[in-house]
């Protein structure tokens, strides 16, 4: 019994020490900076194989262009010339093309360019602005936000530019004082049957069938703050974040499983997002101004990625006294499991800390 007590005490001490290191920014938990150079580097998007990241950058001054970099930070290359202020890249499922929005035609429209390089092709041409392209899993359709006459909606077009349909009706409007700029691309589930997006008041994550039917609200864990940045993972789980604002903004990250189980992956972390999960869920990319200007960073998630984080979900990403007390008690009870939980939670703390939306 005395040996077990000593083991539990040792694990508890390890946990407290490691949480303190995480709170101070343990360099072993620090993400990798994968872009450099002047200007701001924003909106990372993973290639389908997880080996490359597309992003927007105004590296040469003026408008943004679309760039591509390897996951390890090598091989930077400029994909578009940026004459139309090209923003928000999105890879096709086969990795052959990248969609983005650009004002090169006057209004902001969706364009498509080969990921290997070449001339962009215009997809949309309606009056108003179309932004935040998102490919269907089969690569045959692209969803995006439309904005005209003070109203924002979600629309879908075939990749040929035909068959355009509007999925929402009065999603957001200036008159209602809603968010009328797409804060984050809509997200398709893995079989292309459903689309998730944020409500105009940003207080709900909405899910609809791809044809616009079956609209419903995704369950959430609390009824305060805002809910946004939905993203479907390969296992069919829907991830989104909630924000609450007091003396400072705080963020929780939630996971909704296909079976309807809602779990909190991180709690009361510093305000974060938008962020991009790697296709396998083992890494996250984000932009941050920590170097003095915005650059792209990648943080690896240990174990089996999001599945591990979901199992050890509550409080481990937070350095608050309340969150620290919970895993300390857990250490005394279940010992070795805490070490695995710590590995997941420590990484979660660092990569989401201290970032702003852009």
C-alpha cells in the first residue's frame, strides 16, 4: 500500500510539474513555424494527403496571393500572382486543384487553379461577393458564402459553374446586425450528405442536408457565448468551438460524435481559431502573430490524435487552478492513465493559446 501511495504521489508531482511547464510554454510543446518572409501569412489549408499546406500571403506587399509550403516548412512556392487579392485557399479532394476567392474580376468570386500551377478559372460570376470555397468530398461541387444587398447566404455550385442553388434563406443580414462575412468555410461531412456552418448570430452551429433540407441545430454544451468554426473529421465527428467573454475571452473546443455524444476537448483556453485539422487529425495548423507578424504554425497532437484528446477531454488544456485540481485528483486515483492524458492536454494548451482571428 505504501508503495502504491508513493507511486500516486510521484505521478501527481509529475503532473503538476508538467502542467506548470505547459503554462509557461515548454519548448518541447511549441509548434513549428512553417512560413517566413515579410507580410502576413494566413488561412492555412491542408492538402488531402497532409503533406502540404496552402495559405494566403501578402509577402510582396499589396494584395494577397496563394502560396503552398510543405508540412515541414520547406518548398515554399507562389501559386497565384495576387493581382486580385487572392484569399482563403481550399484543396480539391484529389489534390489537383485549389479553389480560392479573388476580386480580380471586380466583385469577389470563386476561382479554381491547378495546384501544380497554371491559369486560374473563374467559377462564379453573380453580382455581389462569393467567398470561402469548400469542396464536396467527391470533388464535384463547391459550397461558398454569397453576399449581396446586405444579405449573406450559403450556396453550392457544380465545379463547372452550373447548377447553382442557395441552401439558406436569410442566414445573415446587415439589418439584423448579423455576421455578414463568412468567418470560416462551411464544412462537408465525409460522405457529402451534410454541410455544417455557423448561424448569422454566431450562437449556433447549424447542419443541413446537401440539398438544403433537414436543417437542424447541432447540440452544444452550454447556452452562452458564440459557437462557430465547425469542421467535420474523418470519423464523422463534428468539431466546433464556443467563446465566452468576461474580463477576457475564453474558448472551449467541442466534439460531437456520429452517435450524438458531445464531449469537451479543451476548456477555458485563451481565445483561438480559426484553425485547420490535418486530414488524419494528428496535427493542427493555424496562423499567429507571435513573431511580430502573422505566420503559419503546425502543432503535432500526440497519440492517435483527436481520438486520444476526446477520451481525456476535460480541463487538461487549461492552467486554471480549477482545471489543475481535477487532474491532480485523477492522478491519485488512476495513476498511469494521467501520464497519457497529460501528453494530450499539454499540447492542446500551447497551440491554441494567445491567437487572434484574422
